């Protein structure tokens, strides 16, 4: 009777150890899945932010755009001498910042743009 009791206690200890090992593996698997999902959500958020920034950049290059831009200077030095009367150029900075609804993800993109326009009716005098 005593030997069967020891065998039963040994079997129960073995089952308890196996249960702890299996539950630890399940916990690690769940943490791995949550980590992978968070990384995937971050990548999707960054892709959405980049798409929004690129659409803002393409909208800013058109003359009729009403995008919020910060004007840095009027004309760069390489254009200032000969083109002051016939070409208008703007050096602009465009920034896009996004924060997710739950404030877990944040990203930002910035670009500098040189926008050039010909002044209507102006002609370059060549002597």
C-alpha cells in the first residue's frame, strides 16, 4: 500500500510539473502573438501616415493647393540674379504628424519643396 501511495504522489508531481511547463509555453505563445500584432499595427499606421504625407506633397506641388505650408524663403540664391522678374519660387517645408487614437503609435514625416512658377506676361531681356 505504501508503494502505491508513493507512485501516486510521484505521478501527481510529474503531472503538476508538466502542467506548469505547458502553461508557461502557452503564456509565451500568447505574448508572442500580441507582440507580432502590435508590430503589424505599427507598420500599418506608418504606411497610412506616409501615404497621407505623400498625398500632401503632391497637393502642395500644384498651384491651386491650399495646404498648410511654412514658407522658408522666397528664392534660392542660384535663381535670384537672373530669374527675379520671370520666375517665382518658394522653398517650403511640409510636415505630417500623426498620433493614433489610443496614443500608442506616433509618427511624423517632413519634406522640403521648391515650387517654381513662371510669372505671366514677363519676358527675359537679352542684350
